[in-house]
C-alpha cells in the first residue's frame, strides 16, 4: 500500500530530476551556441606535452572573455601551413621562423611576444641556442672544431633547435651539410642532450634554458657538458642572457592573428594576455612570466634570408623567365637586331658574288653594324646592372630604407624615410648619413665605417638593434635599425632598414604605468 507521504516524496524527486535535466539542457544549449576560438600551437614534436600545458591558457582566456570558448589545436611543424591556409585556426603560436613564413605567405600579424624568466627576476622576450659537447671532449672547443663531427639537432624546422646553430656555423665558414660528418634530427631537446652524453653524437644544439631546466627537473650533471662560446659578427642586445648560449639572440615566440580573425576579438585577447601575471596558473603551466608588445622580427628575416629558408629560398636569384619578363623590350630588340643582321649577311653574300668592290663596301657596313651592336650590348649591360642594383635594394625593403656607399654618402632615401626624418629626398642625396644621427653617433660614424672596411669586423651588420635618429628639426627619437651589406657587380653598398619606435616606447611607458597602478 502506497502512503500519501511516499507519493509526496516521489513527486518531489520527479520535480527535482526534471529541474536538473532542464538546467543541463539549457547549459548545453548555451555552450553549443558560444563561438569556439581555435588557437594553433606548434608542438615541437610532442603533442601530448602541448595538450598538458596549453589548455590552461585557453581556460584563462575563457575567464577573461566569458562570451567565447577557446580551444587549443596542436600542430606539428608540417601542419602549420595547412591550418593557416585553410583558416582552421583563429590565432597561431609558433616559433619565430614559422611566424615569419606565415606572415609572408598569409599576412598573419604578431599581436604579442611571450616573455620567459631566464634568471632571477629578469624576463626577456628573446632567446638563443646552446651548442653542447661532452666536457671531456677537449678536441671540440669552438665552431671550427665541429668539422668532420656528428651533429644532433631537434628538427629541420626548429628555430632554436637547429636554425640558430646553422646560421652561426655559416658565420664561422662552416657548411653543416658538407663540413660535418652527419646531421641527425632527433625530435626533442632532451633527445639531443642524451645523444651527446651517450656519445651517439659528438655535438648537438638546443634552445637556451633547456639545459638549466634539465638540471633542475631531470638531474642532469651540467659539469659533464661544455657549451661552445658564441662566435660570429653579432652585437648583443642591451640585456645579456645569463643562461648558457652559443649563438646570437633572437625574438621569442609570438602569438599572431589570422586575416579572417575578428578585430574586436583580437583586441580582447591582446588585453587579456597583457593582464596575465607570473602568478597566474596559465603562466605557470606554460612556464612563462607573461606577454609584452610584439618584438621586431627583423633579425629572423635576416637569418632566413641568409639561410634561404621559406619565402627566401630564391633570395638574390633571378630566373631566366623573370629576367626575360623584366627586360622583354631588350629581348625583343636583340631578336629584331639578330634577324636584321641575318638578312644583311645574306644580302652581303649575294652582293659579294656580283662585285668585289661592292663586297668591300658592304664589309665596311657590317663592321659599323657590329660596332653599333657592341654599343647596344654595353648599354643593355648597364641597364641590367642598374636593374640588379634596384632589385637588391627593393628586396631588402621592409620599412623605411636608406642606402649608402662605402664613404657613408646617401644614395637612396625612400618615402618612408622622408616621413621619419622630415627631409625631402633631394635634400639628402649625396650627403653624409651622419646628418640623420644624434651628434654623439655622428662623430663616431665615419670611424665605424672605416674600421669595418679595413678590418671586416662588423658591429651591427646582419642583426637589428635599437638606436636613435635625428629629424630635420633636430629632434632625437628612438628607432629600430637593421643594416645589411650587399654587393652588385663588385660594388659594395649598405642598406639600412628602420622603424620609428616613438609610438612603441610611448605604449611601453603607458603599460608600465598601468602595471604600477595595478600593483598598488
């Protein structure tokens, strides 16, 4: 027999169950209607590790931007290009080389650069690579000793785990593919260290900071390893890295937006990541201390140009088809001239059979035409040299560009340079480039140029740095400068590529003020 109290209990249970089901359905409906934002993260060969660490960043963004859901999409090096090309992701976190390639191919835009804590309270947005050997290998103490040795690296597409060391070897006149006994890619930084320690490789390379982490996390005895010193023509950034390194420093990984990504969402994500602190669980999970304004990736462009990677694989080369397209008028002229010359030769042969005197006259005409042809070829060669010079300059243009000759005189001064410095082109051509520098730099400029031409020792060529410029009104302002040297038909020239940092410095100052206010 069912009592009234039992009936009442069953009714209450049904009501509660109905309410829970309704709430679950409503929550699921809201979740399914919330847009999913996909963040592609390169895995560096370890997808499992990526999915253990980076979902915390997605969770952080969902807390900061409740109207969106965020999901991490792990990508191997070979999957990045396809994911960006097909717009399957909205944001990309990749190594600097992969970012520069995607920037050139698909116009992805760097939003922020991550910062890592390298020593004490120092947080940097740049890193280098370490080339390691066993400490007992006294026969390997600098880059020249690597010749004929077995070398281990992470991945052929790894920036800190291969490209940095490759370029540093090239700066020391070593071609790793011909001068080394073998180059093997082992898939991870840890595998490289183990290969060197076990003797399976004579030397190896990995990004800075990994060794120190392995000492703390894996118990690696650092005294068993020796890190080659940095060698090559590079000027260090203002803050020295305290970790062991063997190469120049390059900007850290950026997070970039794709062209299809909503601009409003880009601003929301940027603001949210700038608010991240080292104490946030997401920062701890991915072992960073936060994010900062996007660093200049000019040094990465310079490396990729030097190694002819990605979009720079044909850098400095001009194909026969491209040469014909650029100089089609001259090609047509030569073809017409050759046709006419053939007709003249046939005509002269005919006249030669008729009259010896006429033949002598026609031979004179042929000689005159040959002279005219040589003069035409000489003019054509001059035009080709001018085209090559212009191509060399244009291919180095990223921002504002100025070219100077070995005596420091300005040869070209583009429109962007006019806007930055306040001079018209006709006011600076033929003048010393020191007129664009603060007095203190201008006084030292000529000695720097003379020293480089005499000794070949470069201080700024091949890598960007922050410097100062002087406008036509005398104002001194911060700028980012990268200098390259090019040679066209045996003539040397220097190409300076620069960007006005006034707005960036102002933004950084404001950000520091905001951080100070938030810290109070």
